[in-house]
């Protein structure tokens, strides 16, 4: 918890600096933003590799550490499934919603059909949630 209290102000400062750089015109601001994004991505990959490491933290309790490692892997998998399904559903709803609004503006009687298509796109997020529940139940 204390890590977040330290990291959040740093992230806020980095975002403020990035916003200031983007206001400036030119390619240097874009290069700075891309460099920052790549550094954050590398940090996330390093954090994920540490979280998925199955080596025991202490030599005294290897069985407890191994059991904890498998549970954390299931939780990370659940988080990835929910995040991926939510992003996929958001993209699908964006495209189908825009098409539905365009179709309804031309022919209002298509409202029911258009909402069914948008609802099917939202169902993708539910699949991710079901996978997450299954993974959490197995840990």
C-alpha cells in the first residue's frame, strides 16, 4: 500500500510533463511520449515476470510459497482475461454502436435489431468475466 502512495504522485507528475510535451508541436514530444510508454511497458513486463516467478521467497517455507505462487498466477490470468475481454468489448461496441446510430438515423424501425447487435458485442465482456470466475475458483 505504501508503494502506491509513493508511485501515484510520480505518475501524476509524469502525466503532467507528458501533457506539457504534447502541447508543444514537433516530433520531439512524440519521441518523449513513446520513450515513456516503452519504459512503462518494460516495467510492467518486469513486474509480471517477478509476480509469476515460482521460486520460494524464503527458504524456510517452500511449500507455502509455491502454493501462493500458483494462486497469484491464477489471479493474474483472471485479470488479463477480464481486461482483454473488456477492451475487446469496448472496441466492438464502438464500431457496432456507431453503425447502429447511423442505421437508426436513416430507418428508425431498425432500433430493436441494432440494439441486439450492440448487446451481442457487450457479451464479449461477460465471457471474460466467466473465465475469470473459473480461474479464481481453481486457485
